[in-house]
C-alpha cells in the first residue's frame, strides 16, 4: 500500500507541477488543483499508514493518528476556497486582458 | 485571580481579535457611509496600537506570555505566544496600518467594495501569524492574510493590476502547497507541530528521521523565502507592489517582513544552536541569497522607470539587508531588529509619496519623464529628500543607525561590508536620479497639458498630512529613541539566542 500511496502522490504532484508551468490560466488552475490533491494525500500519510483502526486511543488494539486527519480537513477547506478564488481571478484576467495567457500577452500559438 | 491578572491573561489574543471583530463589524456596516467606515477603521487602528503597546510593555521584562486556546495544554492544544519579537512585530504592523488606513481614506477605499473589511482581515492574519506558537496554525494565519492580500492587491482593478495579481496569487498558492508539504514532513519526522515542542525534540531526533526533518526545514525556508521575496523567489514582488494602490503597497511593506519574521523564528528556535543535528540548517543559504537579493534590489532601483517600481525595489533591497543581518548571528539579529521597523516605515513612506506625486503631475504621473512643475514642488521635493535619506540609510535618520549596527556586527565579513556599502551607493544614485527627474527636469506647461484643477493646488490634503507626516514622525521617533529601541532589539536577540526560554514558557507547565 505504501508504494501505491507514494506513486499516487508522486504522479499527482508531478502532473500538477507540469500543468502549473503551462502558459494558459486553465492548465495552471488545474495544476494547482492536482497539487492540492497530492498534498492532501501526503498529509494523510504523515501519520503513517494504518488500516481499519479508529482515530481514538483505547477503542481498539491500535489507533490511527487523528492529527493528520484534522490537518487534511483544514487543508481541503482552504484549498477549495483558494481554487474558487483563482478561477474567478482567471476569468477576470481573461475578460480584462483579452486572452488567457498568464502574462496577459498572446505571444503566438504556444499553449 | 485579580482583574488585572485576568486582563493581562487575555492580552495576548487581543491584537488578533480586535481586527477580526472590526472586520466583521465593517462587513455589517458595508452599506453605511464611507465616512463612518473610515472613522471606525482609524479608531480600531488606535485601539490596536494601544493593545500592541500594552503587549510590548508586558513582555519587556523578559516574561513570555502564552495563551492556551480552549485551555488545552501545549503541545496538544494550539498556543499563542507573545515574546519580545512577536510584540515588536505586532507594534510595527499596527503603527504602519494606521498610517496606511488614513491614506486609504483619501479615495482608495472608494475604488472598490469592502476595502476596510479586507484591510482588517489582513491585519487579523498578520497579528495571528506573529503570535501563534504552532506551525500549522501559522499556515492557517498565512492563508488568512494572503486571501485578504489578494483582495487588496486587486482592489480598484485595471489590466496591470489584474496581470500582476494573477502572478502574485498563483505564486502564493504554490507557496501554500509547499508549506503543507513542509509541515507534513516535519510532523512525520518529529511528531509534533507545536514550535516549542519541535524545538525541544530537535535535539534528540532519531537518525532515521533526520533526512525528513531536514527536507521539511528547507522547504519551510523556501516558503518563507517566497513570502520575504528572497532571491530567486522575488520575481512576483516588483509588479505586485508597483501595480497595486499606494496604501495597500504601504501595508504590504510589512508582508515581506512577515516572511523575514518566520525565517528568523524558525532559524533561531527550530534550527538554533541547541537543535543537535538540525542546528544551523538555514545558515549555508541565508547569507549568499540575502546579499544577492540586496544586489538585485539595487540594480532594479537603478533601472526603475517609475517611483512606484523604485519603491518596490527598495523593499527588495531592505529584505536583502535584513536577512544578511539575521545571518550574522545574535549581534546581527539585534541590528536587524532595529533596522526592520525603519525599513518598513521608509518603504511605506516611499509608496505613499510616489502616489502623492503621481496625483500632482498631470502628464507623466510618477514616471521619470519631464512634466510641468508640480504645485508646491519645494515642499514635496523636501519631503522626498527626507524620505530618500531615510530609505538609503544616510545620517542623521534611523536608517544610518541601523546600517551602522549591521556593519558593526559583521567584523569578519568583508563581503557584507562591500555589498552593503556599494548597494547603499547605488540606491543613493537611483534616488538622486528619481528626484532630479521628477522635481528639476520640468518643461513649460504647453496648452496640450491639462491644467490642474483647483483643489489639487492646495499644499496637501489632510489624509496626506496625517499618513505621510505620521510615517515621517515614526522614523524621527525611531531616530530620537534609538537608545531604548536598540536596547530592546538587543534584549530580543538575546532572548532568541536561547530557545530554552521559549520552550520552558510554552511547555513548562506540562513537563
């Protein structure tokens, strides 16, 4: 399972970084979203991977670390709000600058 | 427990709650007149200064005030910690914010909606970030101050502002992601997020987790370097600061200081001398990058085409100077902590002044192109001269004292001397060029040049007088009160040099 989680985080983060480096706002927003998915999964794994245990001490033989779950919850909420904001900003940039290039200049056909 | 004890017990959270409550109140009053909102904002600014001063006095006898949220003992609950450094930063922020909000009353807050609400939320985030004693809570307060700053940076709109704002927002969202990776790595390696608990655990870190902790620590430097605009993460700053409105840029002068504060806090507490294998994690990076930032700031100032961009590059140069001071150790930190408020006020003064000049030069604004003489150019030229003296760190103002102390703290560092002095010379040249272009290089007003409307011919508007005069007064106070201020900065640096003070204050009761 460690390999699977590590690969998922790696692929999400790698795709996110690639997309953030693109020149159009839509891929950049998608890249930021993928990065936040990657980091949320990563935060889950920081409490070590535990299967089938409650996040409460004393109810079962072992327990899952509850703190990363709280962190992930916070990070999801904040990431969601920030994504909403950056989408609105991209739409406004598209309207005000006349194109969806991140520099506001349509420098030919490279996308 | 007596009432005075109960009050001082809640004093730590007051600078966090006051702007938050004010922001909520202003949101409810959003349909009321701007005069009411401005009055409330100024009143809240004064209250905030009062609380910040009370906090500073409370910690001035080397006590550390802690505030346990929900009364959960640290390291399980989140704590707010007020030491000398945090109180110093909160006071600087509240003084700067009052000047900025007064200037915003001159019309900036009319350019869009919810200016004062966003402004208070930004102060809420700043105060929380300075006072928190928890790494993840620091992330949350960073997000609060960032989302408010996104709104403020874009306030007023326009293509240039939107373009710079997009870069600023995307860069900071990436920074937030990296911050989460860093916090996660540190939690997985050390099993805590409480700064004092992390500092206590750093010394006895198992060797298996050392790599994870080091990676997390350096990712933290990356994030804080992005906020502080440390080279090579500075590219967002000139456009964002030069593009936004003047009072917002003035307030943002303390945003880079937020990054510097976070670097200083982690550098001394988590990776300080007592941190075992983690000690001095930032050291190989800080000094070279700081000096490079200073050089780039100077070059940018020399190449700037407008006063706004010049001021933005001066912010960059001050970031380089401050981080170089921090890299010098305890004496350097003391000098840097004295130079920090000076450079913040001087940068804010430059932004406000460039806006005041822009409003008076009808044809070329704040760019260095010839224009008709602005009304009362002697007065404004004089103010610019004083601000330039402050920004470059020439005698007799406090910048000179600060730079002198930094140089004094660097006896064995010829590179620091060379780069600090050469960059000061470069900034003098840049400001002299700006001043001579704007004030001396005048042309006869042609018939094509629009004549000044009557109200612009007045000496200065009240909001300009109070905001710009207030910042000048603060710099003057810092010069005249250099003795006590330097003593305070020295004591702060000594307090930072011994992380056990902080650790015992936070964890003492549970040990």
